[in-house]
């Protein structure tokens, strides 16, 4: 009897395990064969010329040819990240990366990315835009056909819709929508509700403190202010040094008029910021309030209903299944309910429901606007492209060969009721607070050809964009636009160094760009003052460390022997207790930093460059600068070897110059090199020494000069 019982139990377990295995069985499908994947490439003809730095110069008869060639070249250098972007855009990243990627897949469904694209693809996207998206996909597919072992199972063929959907998915995150989502999902912020302004009350709204400011710089100087008849533009975006939003440099030339050099991200068939022969632009992140959270009242008798204008409304309900990688062909089918109200997508937490309405919701024309910007030939063309207003945010600092300079505080500004406080959560039971559409493009803050001849932005308020008398004024813009009033250390230093009418020739402009100091009123300087004020009581080693900090000259140059302790302590504080400026928290950060430096360097005062490093493969170089300095250097963490390798900040930089007769030239530099993943390539880290030393390489834009410096010429899909 006992043996029979054991057999029965084992049989039941085997059947159960088989059932679970069948339930979890989710093998990835095979990719299309090489012939099928490479067939679309026959429609395109692009020549790729790699210069001595490995930078691809793509020549084609049509714009689509160049996008095809760009895709192939970028795949050669970073096929892995392109695939990761496509998998994320399709909402299938968790099938490859595991549970950590599941929230990304959920957001794709929450944002209706593919529903938005499918609803507008036929009639809303021009044929020429579809052509460049399809051409880019053909270039990636050709590379996949030639490299099947490097292609993720079940991902190929890639499509033009993948390219378009990528823009729909990614662009809202550039104004910080991810932070709003994180706060809603995790409940990390106390939610305050806006009160009806007719009651003459105001909501107490507390903002979370932020850590060191991440962002970008852009500078434009007219020929008069430059004092040498040269118009200049500095393009200086601060991005991660690697990954899906790290800059890749390329030069695209077609017989249809495309001729542009600049930076782009994996998965994008055009330049996102850069310059052509006539004009150029730098992008910086703008901190505008472009999303609104509505607190919904749920029906206590039916959780799938919410109150609106005194009546219960049904949520739109759907379900998304997210396959989460387990091992081999097995994946867990995670199911998640997706709710939508008339406000927008709904996030559920602890039985509560919050609706989200945001700039970029339902937008699908992002690639079209970028394409128009790439083709612009003068200020009028550029502004006409900007007037599409398809990009939900991002500042533009502009300059051109006609000596125009401009600042556009670009955004899709929600058409809100100006009487309400939109920084707080909104009551979700009133349909009159569900804003519809955006303010006209004429309302977008712009500053064109200011008297001073100088324009800048470092993620600061639009009310300081020049050092002259004609800055934009807050009273001319309604508060409901959500314009920021903040200053960053970088903007403070710019105003400190550039205030007045003194000429800004090349040398002075570069000194500004590579400045490594902090303004006395900056957040790091204020926190250092608090550390010094906190003192160390009777703890002699800590007192010595704080005394050392008190002697800091506010500089983060590589030779500085005070910056290492200061920066390490501030980084520790931002990581462990960013919202606690109590003496105890500040002392703890200093103590940790002092112990760390003594352990790894034998002293509390090593040179900053011994800690701050630009690391690429087996190359490790000292680099100066720090968080929120104009020479922007950020490190996520300190390492066990006593270093803090740079992870974010200055990446691809360009200094573009137009002479009086309209000729253009540019000096550029990339933090590493064109070969993103191939450590065996000579271009994996060949630019790193120049970058660390704040040196440049000349951008090649003339075909004869490009050919004279060519190391490889080939035509993808042809007989190379």
C-alpha cells in the first residue's frame, strides 16, 4: 500500500510538472532566412566611407539610401543595442532580459504605442517618412542576414514600424515622465491634491529634492559678439556614455539635399542634433511641467468604475501578457490589467487609481519633424519644421551661416485652465479639467537674435537665455505652461563668466564650455557650507576631514587635492540620504568618504583625477569636471578599486563655425569612438585620450577630404 501511494504521488507530481512545463513553454520563433531578410536591401544603394576614426560617411542617391546605409553602419558598430531598442519598443524586452524589463514592456501597452501607430500609419505619416523608416529597417535586416549568430531569436525581420514606434515610445521620457511614473508605481511621493481656485485656498505641494542636475549645454555666439566675424555653435548634450541613448556620430549625404553631421541614437534613421552646411542646433533637456496626474474616485461597489461629473464611468479594460524569460525556451506569462479613463492611462496602486495625461500622448509625427529639421536650409525652414510641434519637449539652441542665433523653449504645452495649480495632482471627477490639445506654437517661448549676440541653455529657466537686456519675462507667460524657474550651477557659471558685452572669441567660448568650477550659490557649494557648519564635535579624524573640505576652492580640476573628498562625500550623501541635510547625515557622508579614500588611496587628499576616471576597456584616464559643472562628469558609484568611472555627462561634442562668407567647419569629439561594442576594433577607444584632455578632431564634410582619409569604402548588399 505504501509503495502504491508513493507511486501515485510521484505520478501526480510528474503530471503537474509536465503541466507547468507546457504552460511555461514559450520558445522564441525562428528568424526569417537570410534570403528573405536581405531581399529588401536590393532596393537601396549606399556607399559607406569610414574615415581614419571609423566614423561612417554615408552617400546615397536618395535620402532613403542614406538611411539604409546608416542602419547598416550603426549595426556594424552596435547591433546589440539596436536589437535591445526594438525589443523594448515591441514590448518584448522581458522575454530576452528577464523580470527587470517587465515594467518597460508594460509601459508600451500603457502608452498605447502600437495602437497609436496603427491608427495613424496609413493616412498620418507621409510617404517620404515611411520610406526612410523602411530603408533603415532594410539596412538592419541586411546586417542580420549576414550575421545570424548575432541576431536575437524571434526578432528579425525588423520593420519600418519598429522605427516609428520607437519615437512614440521614447520621446516623452526626455522631459522626465519616467520620474512621474516611478513615483506613481512605487508611491515614493506624497500626493497633494490641487484645490479649486474659486475657494481662495492653495494646496501645499512639496517637491522632492533632486540630486546633481543631469542635462546638457548649448551655446550660440553671433559674429559681432565673437569679435572675429565667425558665428559659433557649441553642441554639448549630456547623455549616458553607453546604451540606448548614447550618441553615435555619422555623416549623411544624398543627392536629394541631405548633407548633415551629428549624433543619433540606436534605431533612428536621421540625425537628432548636429549641423549641415547652412545651420545647426544643440538640444538640451527642459524641465517643464508637461504631465498631469488625476486622482480618481473609484466606485466602492465596482472597482472598474470611476466618478466623472457626478456619474460612474466604466474604465476601458484590457489585459497584456508579458512573457518573462526564465530559462531556455521557458517564459512566465505575466498578465497585467491595463485601465484607461477619459483622462488617459491609469496606474493602480494600493487600491487607488491615478490617471495620467501627458505631452506626447497619441503623437506619432516625431520622425517627420526630425526629418524636416535635417533638411532645413535657413532659419525660416527650421522654424517651419519646429512649427509642426510634434516633439513633446527639448530646448533648441540654434545658429546658422546667415549669423542668426536663436533659443526655442520647445514643448507641447497642454492647453490648461490657468486658474488651477497644475503642479499638484488634479481632481479626477471633473471633465472640465481634462485638457484638450496644446497651446499654439506661437506661444512657445523663443528668443531670436538677442542684442548681446549670445545665447545659452544649461537646463535652466528660459528666463535667462542671454546675458543681454532682452531675456524672456515670466509675466508674459501663463503659470499653467509650467515653465521652470530653476538655475543650474552651469547656468550660474555661464552668467558669472559671460555677463556683459565683452567679446566671446573661440578661446573664451571653449574656456566656458570646459569650466570645472561651482558657483557660490550652487547646490553643491551650499551643501559644502552645511558640512562645514555641521563640524565634527570631538572626533579628531572627522574634524580634520571637514577642515580639509572647508579649504576647497570650488574647483573640480583633475589636479585638485580637495575635490576628491568633497565629491565622494556629496555622491555618498546623494545616494544614501539626499533629502536629509541634518548634521548627522552630512557627517556620516564625510566619514564614509574619508574612510574610502584612505582605504584605497592611503590619504584623504588624492588628486581628483586619481578618483575621477574615463574608463574604456583596459584604458583608464584621469578626467576633470564634476556633477553639474560645465565640463559635465557624473559617476553612478564609486568602485572597489578607489575610482569613480564616468557613466554620464559630456559625450559627443561639436564646435561648429561659419565664416563671414558662409563656409562651415567643425571640431568634434566622442567620448570613446565609433565602435561601440567591438573591443578588438581600433575605434573602440581611440578618441578617449583626446576627450579626456579636452582636445578635438576635425569633422570631415568634403567628399575629397573624406576619401583622402578613408580606411574603408563599401556598399552594403553589393559586392563589397
